[in-house]
C-alpha cells in the first residue's frame, strides 16, 4: 500500500488541503497517457483475446518450470517453510501489531529479502516463479510477513533498480538490499491515489545540478516506518514525475506516524515527510520525467505477488473447510454431505485450481520472456483477489461461529485455532493493494480499446479537426471491412483442440467467445462513441469476460500438462472441467448484460444520493455532527 495526511496539530505549510483539485481532468488524462507503454514489441495473449483471436501458442503447452531452477530453489523453500512453522507466530503478530525483530532477522539470514536479486550482488538469484511460490508459502502462514517481503521486493527498490538502475546504482544498493535492508515505495498522497497528475511532492534541481531538493509528504507507505531505502515519486516540472532513491536516515526524512488498519496488524505502514531533503543527482532512477512509467513497468511483474498470495490463501481455506466439513456432524452426517455446504466446497476446490493456474501461468510467462504480460498480470491480480475474497467468505460461512471467533479465543477453550477471522481481515486489502479492482478494470479496458482508438479515435473525438476525421474514416473503413467479417466466421464445431481431451469443448468456447467479445467491444464503441470511457460498468463486464477466458485457458492448459506428467492422477482434469463450466456460465451472464442492464438507472440514483436526494432513507440512525 503506497500513497498527504496531516495528523491533528501537525504543521504542513504549503501542503494542499484535502479535496483541493490539483489537476484538471484533461491534465490527469495527459499525464496518464504519457506514462502508458504505447508500444507492443511482444505479443500478448489477453490483447489477442480482445481482438477476437485465441493465440493458444502463447500459453500452451503450459510453460514448464526449469528443472535446474527448481533444484536451486528447493533448499531455500524448505528452510523457509521450517522457519515459518517453527519460528513465526502469526496470531502473536496480529495480537501485538508488530513483527518481532527476531523474525525479521531470521528472514534476513534466510536471504528472504533478496530472493530475485542476482547472485552477483549477494542475492539468491531465483526466478519470478520461485519468488511467487515463496511468497505464497509465507501468505499461507501470515499476511503481515507477505506485506513486508512483497513491498520490499515487488515494488520497493530492488525491482526498479534491476530494471532501470545504472551499474553504479546497482553496485551501491543491491548488495545492501540482498543482506536485508528493508525498502519501500512512496507514491500515494492524500490527493493522489490512482491519479498521479495531482502529485504535490516536488523536487527542484540545485543551481550546480549536483542534487535535488525534495519536499512533500507521502501516505500509506508500506514498510515506510522501518525502511532503510525507498523509491520516492516527485514532481520535477510540468507533467514530469521522477523517481528517486532516498535513504531514510538522510536529514529531512521523517516518519510522521505509523498507521493502523483493519487487518495486516503487523504491517509497517505510515506517513513519511520530506523537508528539504538533499538527494544526489545520481540517485535519479532511469531519468527525469520517467518516474510514472517506471512505476507502471515495475508493476507488470510486481503485481504477480498478489495473485500468488491469493491462490495460497485459497489453498489454506480449502484445507480448513475440507477438514471441518468432514468432522462437523449435523443432522446425522458430516456437513460436507449436505448440498448447501458441498456446493461451496466443490466450487472452492475448482476455483482454487483456476487461481493457481492463472498465477503460475503469468509468473512462468514472465520467466520465459517473449510475451508482453502487462495485461495478464493486471488480470491475474484483479481476478485472483476477487475469487480469493469469495473463497475466504465461504470458508468463514462453513466454519460458522468458529470462523467468526478469533484464533486466540478458540485456543483458550481447547479448539483448533484456525485463524479464519484473521485471514478475512488480512485478505480484504488485496482488492485495493497495487491498483484497486476498479482501476485494474479501467487499465485493462484502456489497452483493450487501444487498437480501435489508434484507428478510429479521431472519429469519436469531438475536438478532432475535420481532416483528421476523414483520415480516420479511411483507415477504419480499410481495416474493419476485413477484420469484422472474420469475427463471424469460425470452425469451432469441428473437432479442434483434440489434445485437450474432455477439456476441448472449453477451448472451443474460449475461441468463440473471444470473437464475440471483440464484436461486442466494437459494437460498444459504435454505440457509445466518446462516451464509452464513462460507461465503466460496461467496460468492466468486458474486462471480466476477458479474465474468465484467460482463466479457462490457463486451467485447461495446466491440467493437461499435469496429467501428461502423471497420468495416474486425473484430478486436474476434473477440477479444470468443473472450473470451466462455472466460468462459462459467468461469461454468458456478462455478455448478456453488456447492453441489457440497469446501469443508467443506477447511475441516476447515485447522483440523486450525492445531491442529498434520498437522505430520508437515513432516518432512524444515530446522527453525528459532520466535520468540516
């Protein structure tokens, strides 16, 4: 969690007041567009889906794990599991709101802060897949440790330093990070979450150009209260955002306060203030004005932590629910034999398989290279965290009162202390961390319509001159006259995808649905024109369809690979089949609702609520004075 909140009584001269608009809509749009990766130098499976094409060759056969990498990672994974089991008390961390120093020291000794840092700099030098598996292992035991390690490595200093750092920067900082120096990422401010155009933290270059003077305040900086190093985003000119490596012990860097949250009680998250901090010119990462693009590119792989964490949490939930459903007897039989619980349990198993398939596919594609995974990573983050939240909720429902009861309370009366209540509180932030679900939908939707905007954008832009509209019309006519008819043609009724066996119908469904998705996206652009960007519910459904198609493909490909490796275990085929059946139903429901929905009526009521038109509905509750 990274994001100026001024505590009562604190001085904050020059900082903007909350809710003060710092950028117009047009300025915000321009900053966001400038930071986008506009080039597609490598193919993307998801981008092809939105264009109506099933590029199965990009994801199937399911990318294999390198055997040598597995063996290199095995000793670390075994030591990490023993350490978590024997040395880490997650309930204590939750109760005391602090990760004990001996736990952090133990993680340092294991090398857990340098999992992906190359061995030449003292790190373990493991792959993205090994890293996400390690983080999944941590998540299955305690979420606060996941936040600590993930913020330090996925979005903290090591990842952008590896990608964009100079040789001198890498030599100076990577060995220190590999030894366990905790790092953080500071972007968010009171007025800045997903809209970086409103950034108020700023840096000015000194007269001799040897250093920058950094001033500002950051909110929700995960690891910020304990970090030695951090990446700080600051404005360095009009529409220019620059990334700096800042050391926490430099004069002018101040931890204003540590913040507390619903879950992740051990998270070291706070408000960090910078007052005339002298940052050496050589501590600029990548270059002036490239900070936001750096952040977005870093998140292409940084986001892969959360899908893996969600999948690991789902596995822990499945274990708890399976055991309880077999032990708990009501009305003469285990509750898992009652259909109401069995439906939850069966869906939970299938969805967990799908979640792991999506997470592993994205991580292995990152390791393999050759594909652009910005959309796959965003979809994996959005889809896995939302599926995982439902699984946690179902687990609590299955456990009943024991799910709502704290682990300490269960332990005090001699029951198994399954920490379902803690898991629910810890998990909820995953739908907000590193881009909320709503922002992920908008990010993915923007890329989904990119081809159409590059061709026909001027046609629907009311500000475009007549000549530009005529050129756009000519380009569009030439493209769509060839592209659109193909979306109605297909050979899906032939016995295609035979290598998938019983799963082949699901792949044929993905192929048909990809073409239907592309047609529907085109129809939306024709129907709504420039207003489409404001129809976020419509765009959201299209993104959700794409995510389900990705998940079906990943599940079927992974199941096929697993059965090929171990023919005696047909379980993966069964789970992939059930998962795909549920996912197909969700796809059909969302396709049907693209144009047949209550979006306009709902929006109208929302605006009436904002205008205090339905305050009568709030009668009968305790009223509080509204603070200014």
